[in-house]
């Protein structure tokens, strides 16, 4: 999609700091990290969010990418958090589906601030 920053990053129109990539997805570091590891996993095709008719194959590729990121970052055993902000109440600011992978610190048990 034109003028979508994550379309551009995922498809190398704009380069970023990539951690993992395959045919369907790219994973790159968030420009404003909220944890020692803060990586965004995004599909190369444009979907607005997780309820935008995302094919099962793409969701599976995103889950695989999370695993690869966790291994590469050394947080697979210590634990990590995956967040998909969806819509206004969740504070979604980039309207291209992305999963935040956060780790490298103990985030405690609460989900809400
Ligand atoms: P949201 O609030 O939509 O779930 O999160 C969007 C995330 O994308 C934010 O954490 C923000 O820092 C990150 N972000 C926005 N624009 C860019 C960019 O151009 N490059 C990178 N690497 N991250 C971005
Ligand atoms: Zn997009």
C-alpha cells in the first residue's frame, strides 16, 4: 500500500534494522524501544490489523518469525511478550498489522499500565 511505512520497511523500499526475514514476513527493531528487545514482526502484504482477513499461512509465518526472533535475541527461554495493538482503544498508531515482541527484562504479571 502506498504511503504505508511498514509496507516500505518490510519490502526494503526503506531499509531498517532487520532481525529476521522470509518470503512472507519481516522482523525489525522498533525505533522507540520499550524493552531491551523490542522487535516488530510484520507481514510483507498490507493488512490493517489482526482482524483484516489475514490468511492463516501469514499468521503461521508471523508465529514462526516470533520464534526465530526469540532465538536470535536469546529470550526464548527467559520469556517474552507479544502484543498486537488493534484499533483506537489499543493505541494502534501504524495501521499495518504488526506484533511487538518485547523481552530481555522481567515485565511482571500485569498487562495494563
Ligand atoms: P503501535 O502503537 O501502532 O502498536 O506501534 C507502532 C510502533 O511502530 C511504535 O512502537 C513505533 O515506535 C514504531 N515505529 C513507527 N514508525 C517506525 C519506523 O519508521 N521504524 C521503526 N523501526 N519503528 C517504527
Ligand atoms: Zn502497509
